[in-house]
């Protein structure tokens, strides 16, 4: 504990569009903490079943075992004695409740690393990432590569015109979960190009 009675906790946020390497960066930090002998808890959301429950996987194939929960309020109950770092993937699925959960864990002295989409597929800010970014000690906003021109892409678009594309992107549903078969990274110039 520090002199003020609080631990040396902090909040780190990794944000960006699809295919920017957010999960890969999260897993890199997890591996570094494990190499250093720190207790690590990796958390994924029950909505994301692409790699199966109990695994966080990057698009490049990196992976780590995770605990799966359906609510941000359940994360604190997973923290065991000796845990020093809590890594949360696909933060957008947890919604605004993740803000208080992450803040509480950081206030308890844990390092909390959160990765997720900072924008929806229709280019709107995607909570809780903007709020978490405002509260974090460290923020890394990554870009992908535009699928049209190869420039830095801060956005992604949904390639299918289906019910999920017409539903509210701010209210994630299972049909929103997908990879390269559904989404493509885009730069500002090409985010509206079909």
C-alpha cells in the first residue's frame, strides 16, 4: 500500500476499431505480467463465443485462458488473493457498468487493463471505452489498416446488410459478434463506401 492507504492500482485502456490489434496488445501485457510472476486474471464476456468460452484469442492467433462472465458486476468476484493484474477483453460488451467495476479494482490496488472497441460499426463512440479512456492513467488508441486503400483506419464497417446491421450498435447482441467475414476496417475517407 502507498502512504495514502491506497494500492498502486491503475487503469490502462486499449481502444480502437476492429482489426487494430487490441486483444493482441492485451495478451502481450498479460504475458509480460505472467513472466514477471504476477497473478493475472483474464476476463472475457459471455457474448463473445468466437474462440469458445474460457479463451481470449486475437485475430493473429494469440490466446490465453480466461474466465467468462455476463456482467461487469461479476468481475470482482473472480479476483483471488495474489491477483495483481485484471485484463478485460471486448470491453464494449460489458457496457457502462464496467466503468465502476474497473475503477473499484484499480482503487483496490490492481492494475486493470481493458481492451475494446472505441467506435461502433456506424462510427459512433462506443461506451464504456470513451469514459474509461477519460479515467485511465494510460490510453493506447490503435488503428487498423483500411480495407479499401491501406491507410490508417480508425473505423470499421459491417459488410452485411442484415437485421444486425439495422439494429442499434450501442446495444450489443450475439449477431453483432464477428470477424473478417462480417466487418472491415476503414479510414475516414472510406467509412461510407460500400
